[in-house]
C-alpha cells in the first residue's frame, strides 16, 4: 500500500530555493491555493506531496499476492 505525506508552504522571496531543496527530498508540487480556496492556508500557498517509504515490518495486512502464496 502506498502512503503519502502532504505539506503546505507559504510563498516567499526565496520560494525557488525552498522548492529546489524540497524537490531534492522527494517532494512534488500538486497544487496551489489562495485564501478563498483553503481557509487554513495563507494566500498563494503551494501544496506538496511525497510518497513515504514504509518498511515491510510496518504492514498490518498482507498484499493480495502474499495472501494467495
């Protein structure tokens, strides 16, 4: 099962540097928002997402392939 992590950042003067740093950590931009669209976000916020690597020990249920083995 895939797990995702989300982050909302405010735009600022050094947003390009911050996006480059976050991109190197696996974050991808999935959207932008304004205050009217999302009340908890500051105006012109950027929404990022990345997939989280989960160890095999952390899985609670077997995958379909494992269930038939």
